[in-house]
C-alpha cells in the first residue's frame, strides 16, 4: 500500500509539470497572437489615416490612372507596415488590457 502511494505521488508530480508546460505554451501562443494582431491593427489604422489624409487633398492630376492609384495604395500599405513595426501604442494598450 505504501508503494502505491509513491507511484501516485510521482504521477501527480509528472502531471503537474506537464500541466505547467502546457499552460506556458498557451501563454506564449497568446502573446504571439497578441503581437501579431496588434501589429496588424496598427498597420490598418495607419493605412486608414494615410488614405484619409490623401483623399482630403484636392488634386487635379491629369496623369492619374488606375495603375498609379494601385501603386500609391501598395506604397501606402508598405509605409504603414514599416511604421507599425516600430509601434504607435496599440500593443502596450492591448497588453495592459489583456494582462499578458
């Protein structure tokens, strides 16, 4: 009977260690998902601001065509991605709210 107690105790310790490793993996995945999401939110927000500011400018560009609009849109997306890599504060805001 005493031997069975030690076996159960070892199983419980092993299960507890695995549970802690599992929880650590979940927390790491949550943190990575939060980083990924916050970067995309920042990029979207910056891209929206760029497009809004450009649409407020009155321009009579006769050379403006669909290809140049597409090029400018892609350029704005690249610029917003680069700015969001540095961060504008959404990441710290989300981390504080989700306590990760």
